[in-house]
């Protein structure tokens, strides 16, 4: 694990701690990094899925359950 010294906005840190339900700065920072990384991976996957659908390489109708 890398140890760093960073100036952080105290107001944003307090808000992040409240929103994430964390108790320490370290826990807040690590959870925030995990959350944003996971979010960006989902966004990227969704964009790839949209590109496949737009190109015709993915038939979304075939994924729908029969009624």
C-alpha cells in the first residue's frame, strides 16, 4: 500500500464520510477510490454495450424475455 500526504478539502471529506458512513479519513479515502473505480468500470462497460448495439453486433431483441 502506498502512503501519501495530500491536502484534502475538509468540507468535502466530512460530507464523503457522512455519505459513505465511514469513520476515518483512511477508510473514507479508500472506499471513495473503490467506489469511483467501480462506477467508471460500469460506465465503460455500458458504453461498450451501447457501441455493440449501435453497430448491430448485439441484438437487444434477442435478450428480451418472451412475453
